[in-house]
C-alpha cells in the first residue's frame, strides 16, 4: 500500500518516486487509506485528475505547510 502512495504522489506532482518518498511524511492503511505529503496548494490541485485519488485536502495543516491526500 505504501508503494502505491509513493507512486500516486510521484504521478500527481510530476516527480520521481525517490523524491516523492522524501516528501511523504505520514501514511495510514487502517483507520483510513491515504497519505500526507509536503506540497503547496497549487501542487495539490494537480491531484484532481490522478486515477485512484478520491479527494485532496489542501491546507489541512496549513500553518505547518503540510497537505494531505487520501485515496480509496
């Protein structure tokens, strides 16, 4: 599941999987399925067309500059 998150992050941001691994700071596979990644609000908009992404919560922890992306 974590590998899937890495691939979704890389695809959404247009970066390598290795760079995506550096930007993901939290993953969940139990309570909900999703991950949180450091990105700008503009970058979060790129996830709207990524297959498998249900929604992206931009500015979830806005003060710390963190964003969240969740999938089903």
